[in-house]
């Protein structure tokens, strides 16, 4: 599988497009997924879609007004229960999103817990070099309550991770972790907003659904690699099928963020997002 993906930018993009929204800019992070593959090396066609940069996302989150809700994020102690490589990939992305959610809401102690879990998972996955920089981690710890500085540090981690993925051919790790982070961001979004009333946040959750088909395409080549991948991919397909068949989506014209999905359908969509997240982390 060939893929250009900045793991942390991608996860941040998924999380915060779901929770506060943005229109992508030309300079934002490009993500490439395969659309057809005939063997392990040949790519017939690729498509690109764009996710917000880390700085853009941080600024949007800071100004979005979305409040931190304790108890929603994944328990750090659960990390030890993930034994397979793919389980750890999913968990890595999930915990990164949770850590960022805590960082940008000034939950310093929680953020430290999640950073430790992420560092331990990266070591287990052979990616420990990303965090093998005591000075970088010390700066992370010292600047947790300094929004500008912490965003700069997250960008630096992002760049280190991009380099690791590219140098070591770890696009599969990046993709699966991205799916975990995307689902966690969507889960946080639907868990902290009323789904009975249309709002900017529900509009952005709806908007974020448009990349689901690309994620499905990205995961398809590794179907059969693990039980969790198969279960998650099956539900992603069901979620996307439900979404595109909501009448107002099927008949949509204009800006998707302005579409108002009836509350009954929005609640069902929220339930399916919650199920996806639970299938990833259970």
C-alpha cells in the first residue's frame, strides 16, 4: 500500500473538523489513498484529499467554544489490553486524539497520561524513535498550558512522525491510526452536542462524513489482516451506506455544512458513530 499521510496532522484534522470545522486551504495537509491496487507494489490510481494543518486546527479549536467533558476519553490503563499490531495501531490514533483534546482544553495532567501511553505504544510498535527526544518531551511537559508553544511542539512531533512513516514504509500504521483518531474525534463531537438541533457543530460532523468513503478505500487492501480491521471496516461501510441514503444527503444541493438532517436521522447517525468508536476500542 502506498500512501502519503501526515499521521498527527491527519488525526488532528479528523478530530477538529468534526468538532469545530474548517474549510481546507491549499497549503493544508494532503492525504493520498489508493483507489485500485493489483499487487503489493503497483498503484493504478490515487486520489488526494486535504485536511487542515495542525496550527489551523489548534486555532479553530481554541476559538470554537467546545467545552471539555471529563470521562469521555479512553482510559489510559486500557492500553495494556491491546495485544495485536492492528489493535495497537487503532489505539495509537485514538489516544493521540484524546491527548490533543486534553491539551487544547488545558487538562494538563490528563494530557501527560496520554502522552506516556502514546510513547509506550510507539515503542511497542517499533516507532519509539519518534519520541526518543528527552528535550522535546520536556518542552511538551513544560508548555502544556501555553497554547502557542504547545501547538508548535505538536507540529514538531508531527514532522518527526511524517519522517518516520516515510523512511520506514509505515503507511499502513499511519492509515489505521488515522481511522482510530478520526472515529474518536467524531465520537467526541456527537457526545458533546445536542443532536436534536442543527448547529455549527452538527454541520461539521455531517461535513466530516464525506471522507469516510476514502477511509474505507484505504482500509480495503488490508481486509482480512485482523479480526478488528474486518469488524471495523464492515461497520464503516454500514455507516457510510446509512449516511449517503439519508434523504437530505442523497438529494443534497449546495454547501453540505448547511444541510439540516432531521433529528431522528441525526440521532441514528450519532448512534452508529458511537458504535464504530466502541468497535475500535473495545
